């Protein structure tokens, strides 16, 4: 089985926040928690770019390394999940994550902030697959159903790619080639081919 990954094609993202809304609504994420967010750089200026960001399910996840109770773990397919029955809400993962993925439902001090919540790649959690407990604590398990995560499935411009890392990379490479630059640009041969 390949490693699962997200990739946001910044040349296609239009900052519509469809991915954010799909995630919040599909998983009943509480108010104040965002498993995914869209960041816009150079807003309103030439060269403006938007990127959809969530847990990147890192190969060597720093959140896993700092968790004192081993609540965070990585599946064989690379998806990083949290066991909410074990999490103590210490916040170490929040500070270790370069993407700001771990979120806490309350803004209180140690232990009073509740257990951590983060993107699950729509792969549920450690509870029994398709059980009420899994859905209540972790949201939908679309990966077990053979579907892509909600955020990627609802992306209107197909900017957000999710799935097997090799397939996602191939799709992105093909897009870059078609968009082109120099000799790879569409129409290059017609305009500049030597006779």
C-alpha cells in the first residue's frame, strides 16, 4: 500500500474555502476548530496565491515524537491519527507541528483544554470501523469506503489532491507539464519549431 498524501495546486486554488466547509460539515467539527484552512499570500496583489493547509501526515511526524502518552500514531499507509481516549490535552503536538494542525476545543490551561483534534484524512480513528463511537469522535471513514477525503472531493477546481503519494505526484507533474514553461509549454512547437 502506498503512502497517503495531500497536495494543493496553488495555481488552481481560488480561496473559495469549499474544502474547509466540507470538512467542518461532514465531520461535525465544533465551532472554533478548523481541521483545514486556506492561507492566501500577497492577497489583492499581483502574484496572489492561495494554499489549502491541514495535517500533512508527515513521514517523520514531529507531533508523534513529542507526545508523552503515545496518543498520536501513524498507520501503515502514512496517515497520522490521534487516539482521543489516550490524549491528555498537553499541547506538545500543537507546538511541534509546523502546519498548526492540532487544535483544541477549549483555550484553557493544561488538561482543561480537552483532547486534541486534527485532520484524519477521512480515515476515522482507532475505534471500530464504521462504529458510532468512531463517527462521533473522528468523523467519517471515507478511506475505508474507498473514497477520497471530503476536502479533496469537494474542491471545485480540483486544486486539492489527496490519495496515494505516487499517483498524486503523477497528476501534479502532468498538470505542470501541460501548463508548461519553455519547451514544455503548450504550442511551443508551433511557434518556435525550426523548419
